[in-house]
C-alpha cells in the first residue's frame, strides 16, 4: 500500500504568519496569550500550549495584568477589541492575515459610504451584507467594521433579511466557496428591482479558492483519502465535503488514532490531505502510523 501526502495541503499564508509570530514571541518571552484558538486544529493548539501559549477569551482578557501580551490570530478582531486592549494597557501582537485585514478596511469603507446612518443625506441608507458563517471569528471581525449592523448570510438561499429596495454592498468571508457565493449573487440579482444599487465584491482568498481544483485531482488519484481537519474548522468541513463528492471513500480524521483499519481494506493508494488549518507534521504523523 502506497501512502501519499498531498503536497499542496496544509497551512495557508495567513496561518503560517500567525503561528510564526507566536513562536517568535514564545522564544523571546516564554509565554503569550492568544484570543481564541490560534488555528482550528486542536493538535496544533496543544503543541503551542506546551511552549507557553495560553488561549483566553474576551472576558478573560479583562482580568490580565497591565502590559500583558495578547496575540490576535489570523482571523482578525473587531475594532472594539483594540479599544478594550488600549483601555486595559494590554499589548496586542497583531497577526491578522493581510488578506483579512484588507477585507476589513474594504468593508469599513463600504459602510462609511452607504451604510452608516446620517453619512449620506442625499441617498437612502444602504446595507452591508456579509456571506459567512454566523459566529465565525473572521465574520465577527468583519461585522465589527459596520458597528455590528451587517446582515450575515450563511446560506445562498437565506436572503429574506435583505431589503431589496435599498442599496446593497455584498462581501464574502475569505474562506467561503466560490460556487456558493456565485449562487448567492444570482439569488439576490433575481430579487432586485430594475436600476437597483447592488455591488458584489470578490473577496474570497485565491489561495483557498484555488485549492479545490488541485484537491480534486489528488482525491481522484487515490483509492482512499484521509482528510485531516479540526472539528471546528469551517474551511476543513467545506473541503472535506468537496473531496467526498470526488472520492466517496473520503474520511474525516483529526489524528492517527481515529483511522479505522476497515477503511483501508483493498486500497493500493491512500492519500492524506488537509485544510488550511492542518499542520504538515500532523499529516506526516498519520502517514507514519499507516
């Protein structure tokens, strides 16, 4: 049986940057706080915790000593987090993905132009709509750019919250499916009156969107595919379902211990791939176990 690791799988640029920043800070000081899991993969979170990374939530940040260092992970944070840190004397280490940071600025500009009440006296107040997973860290940070007023759409068919008679500016979470985003745009366009003020921006990360074609090629080249992702990884679950549509014998695992022997019966070639939040060392560990 041949075991192959997908050479295009693993961390995206933003996650690499965040983990590298955390490791540098830990080498320098021996400890560091992080607002939420640095990546949606428990094995990597545990590895970094052994080096001194302490995961906290926003409530716990309120009780940190002045001067404490807190990492902002690749997903980004809303403006309120920065204001709170300044008030508390917390030193933020900002590892927000540059692509997410650019999207935050873009949404803020869009909100200032059409969404904020009283800014455009000559036009009706518009709506900022974000296509993303409700409650996802990135989406919370994006919505923060609109003072929490954006309409969050998680499913292309759930568009009843939009007022189609008012201006609309549509953005997407960086890790969403391009196909689903196109469907959402089509569904909105079908409901718009003539001469509607609607602009949809292409804000999906190319490195994530480009994974699907390469992943399809890899999945179709093996008899069994083990897809490695954290249980709470939005990108991981999307890519796993995509793999299953190409290779029905695709199984979602978080560690070598979760692999079942019967999955591999009769397989000549077993592939291992993973999400943008899956560390390379974990895929290699599973390959070694096989």
